[in-house]
C-alpha cells in the first residue's frame, strides 16, 4: 500500500504487538506459577479489561474530540512505563500477585483510551475503498506479533525469567512512538455532518449529538443510540460480545491445557498460542484480499466457523491433533473479528466513529473481563476441555438467535415491500 503514514503505523503496531504478547504470556504464566490457580489467571484478565467496561465509551469520546495521533503517543508511553514497573518488581524479586493485578488494571485504563483511538485512527490514515483491507492488514500485523511473541516469551521465561520478558515489552514501545512521531503528514480529518438534520443510515434516522448540533459538551451515549438504530452495527457487536466473553480468555484455557492436560510448561504454552496466531495470520491475509462488500450475513457465517472450530478442538483426544486444530481456531477467530469490526466501522458515519468503536471495544473487551474469571473457574473446576467446549457452545447459540432474528426481520421487510407495491393508488381531490 503506497501510504507512508500507514506503513509507519503498521511497523509500529507490529513491534508493540509482539511485545504485548510477550508480556501477556509471561504475565499469565507468572501468576499461574505463583498461585497454581487458573482462576487467578482469569482474574488478571478481568483486571486488565474491566476498565474498558467503565471507561470504554469515554475513551471513544476522547478519540472523537482530540487528535488521535497525540492520544496514541500518550498511551504508548504510558504502557511502556507500566511494563517497566512490572519488570523492575519481578527482576528485584519482590513481585507479588497483587502487584500484577494492580498494574494490569492500570494497563487496562490506558487501553480503554488506546483501543478506540487506534482502531478509528486507521480510518484517518486510509480512506475510501482501501479501508477494509487496511483494517485486515492491521489485524495481520497484530497476529504476526501474536505468533512470534508467545514463542519469544516462552524462551525468555524458560531461560532468563519473566522479568526480562516484561523488560523486552517495555522496550518494544519505542517502535510505535517513533513511528507516530514521524507521521507529520497525517492530520485529523474529523468529518462533520452537512447540517443539523438527521443522517439516514441502514434505514434508520440518526440525530446529531450535542457536539455536532453546537452544544457545549458532546455526549458519549450518541454511539449507543447510533448502534441501536443501525442493524449492521448492532448485531455484529452482539455476536462479538458473545464470543469475546470466551475467546479473549483463550490464553487462560490454553495455560490450563499446557499445565494440567499436557504438562508441557511455559514453552508448551508458547507453542499453543503460536499455533493460534499462525492460523490468525493466515486468516488475516485471506481477509485482506477480499474484494466483495461485507454484509451482515458474512459476519454470521464467520461466527459459525469460529464456533465449529472451537468445538472440534475441544473434542481432540491427543495433544498433536489439538495443537493442529488450534490453527483453524485462530483463522476463524481473526476472520470473524475482522469482518465484524470492518462492518461496524464502514457502517458508521465518520463523526461518530470513535464513539461507536469505543462501544465495540467496550462490549468485546468488557465481556472478556467478565468472562476471564468464569472461564478460569471452569478450567480449574471441570477441566480445560470443558471450558473450551462451553466457549464454543454458548456463542453458537447466540449466533443462532441473532441469525433467526435477522432472517425474520428480512422476511418482514420483504412482505411489507410487496404489500406496499400491490396497494392501489388513491387519488384525493379537494373541493374548494
């Protein structure tokens, strides 16, 4: 893609994404070895993602109100400092579980601003028909980091210790900070509505919020109103929330597999996560080459593929087969999330995109915050296989309900259209 700013953004995200996965694997394994409890690993996930539940909408509001590049510079520096603090505590030998919980919460607060700003910033760097491919390429760089990060993290933990893994993650934030600093030609292209009237999208009338109508303070709930009135935004978010409850905690389940099912240790956990990332990278490359327009039906098919992949992996009787089946799990997960996110962004008017993306991330990451302890408790109480089985069954049921509802609405609209065409025209003559 001949876009210097986008190339810089991709390179920075690739470096920081790799470091983020290094820390995620090291953090989960550190807590698991300190507590011997998958539930505690799920609690760490909850602490990291709960701030999105509390601040997700406000983070999207900040992304709409302030230059996104400046916000991203601030969040990347804050994340680097958080990783450096965790590295110092671990290397000095004084780290305790509550330290990990507290720093995970701080990281979650920063991520509540970083996620909507970063996702909506892509639509400012790249515009027009290239935007869906750009979103897929961003996911691809993230998954490349997810493929290499766990392997590097596993090697660092098994040779040097978790503290060095955290230190490496802190250093990787130099990449995005430098990349964002070099993006001088990027300006915030915040699009305003042409008038103070309502905008018609997907058959729904969306009134401008307080910011666009000239009021002094914008309203974060404008994103909720827009999503509720726009089916191509509402239903992908619903399905993403159902899957996010379980798939965000997939590393928790894989940690239980590595420790309790296969007894392969930190290196085995890195391999399992790398197989998921390998499949995800393939899914991202396939999605980036997609030329046909996205539809709600496409997101539904992708959700079905993800549910089936997780059910097949949960039924794998052997370690080798289970490891290989994680590849389609990663591909289906990336394909579903990329299609859902792309449809949500493309169906949203530009002046509300930050807030709608903030709502998307709130539902996705917030559901993962709630689901982390639940999935960890299931893995600890009933075993990792049961946790993975439930992670496929419940979202599949939600997908069935959503698809039935959407099909019913489509049939109803078709019937109403047919009736309106057949109604005779009545001519009314007014008497003087």
